[in-house]
């Protein structure tokens, strides 16, 4: 696993020029695409992970797959990674790139889990409350989780606001156990 400090350096090396050229969303989409192609092809993973494959052959593969599909900036990152022997860490570098974009844009990622799909008004109300609480732009991800039984759980900035029925039952059980232990 790559050290996140190293991944951060590579991500920053592409983020700064991408920001200067107003290409941050484009480069992020391209990095997501490159990662998806690699993750979805076991043959490609085996080829790239094979220590008997030379850097030149790896470079040819990246050129063949991506040179006409990505910007010159993203391609130069891929070339750099191959030259430094770090191409297998592209997904960690992509994650750091996304973190930089969010940090730069004062964006907070929010996970909203609910027992059933939320209406547009409910989703908007939750997002507005989180935006108001954090003072930042919200980048939401919505997931339907029937195991929550009912209600909503919102996760952001290492905080969890659990208004689900499962969360309430768990808290109730903990209170009962604590009360019983105090009486003993």
C-alpha cells in the first residue's frame, strides 16, 4: 500500500496544473475512468502487476488504452507513475486528488443512509441542514439501507447523526444495560 504522503505528492503534482488550467473536474473524471478500466479488467491487472513486464511494455499499454481518451495532463501523470514504478497506486492517488478538490472547494462529503428512498424535499432538507451546520458546500451520497428499519443516518466530518430506528433501539438497549449495571 502506498504511503498517503507519497500519494498526496503525486495528486498535488497533477492538481495544481489542473486547477490552473480549469481542468480539475475533467482530470478527476479521467482518473475515475482509468481506475475503472483497471479495476474491471483482471487481465489488465495481471499484466500491470507482472514483474516480468518491462516499463516500456507497461507504457505502451497505457498509451494504447488512454492516450486518445485523456488530457495531456492525465497522460503525463500516467507516464510519471510508470517511470517511477507507482502505476499500481493510481486509485490511492485519485482518492487524494478528490480530497484536494474537496479541501480546495470547501466541500464536505456527506453519506445519507435511509431505510427507504427519500423524497426530493427530504433530501434537500437534510443537505441544507448539513450545509448550515458546516458552513461548506455539501457533496451528498444517498444509500438505501433497509436494515436501518426506519429513519435516517447522516455521516460527515467524522460525525454520525443516527436517527434510524436501529440506532434508537441500540441506544435504548445500552441505556437499559447501564441502568441494570448501576442497580447491581
